[in-house]
């Protein structure tokens, strides 16, 4: 499968920056760089179609928008939407967060998921 380009929404960018900040403060710069690289690599794998992913509706929240999928990377779920010409990374959700509530907020049209 040919890798498509991928992009982050503003929400995903903000989450990635917060993950990097927290990891740096908690574990130091070396671990921050390694974890950030893991997350970015998984995003590239998602775009290439080589990352295992699942439908958010089936496993996490039956009310989630039908096009939302997720892949696991470390302690985070990478939530994304596949389109024919690109993959949009919608957000990075920590495994211990209230994932169903966060997914519902991502799917809310008032939130502008594709911002």
C-alpha cells in the first residue's frame, strides 16, 4: 500500500505538544524525544496502512462517528480519519483518560473536528 500524506488537526497538535511537555518534565528530554518519535512513527505507519487500527464505534463508543479509527502507541490512542488522499490525525488520547467522553467531544460537529 502506498503511504498517503498525513496531517494533524489543531487539537492533535496541542495534544502532542502537551504530551511532549509532560514527558519532558516527568522523564527528561531524552525520553521526550524518544516517545515523540514513537508517536510520529505510528502516525506514518497509519498513513502507510501498516499500523493495526480499530473502529472507535465498535470497541470504545458506539455513538462515535463512523469514520473515526484509532491505533495504539505507547500509552496513547491515536485517533484518526482515513480519506482517499490523506489521513487526518484528530487527537492523541491517553489510555487512562475518559476515552468515550473524549471521543464524543471529537465527533461533535460544533467542535470542528477537521480544524
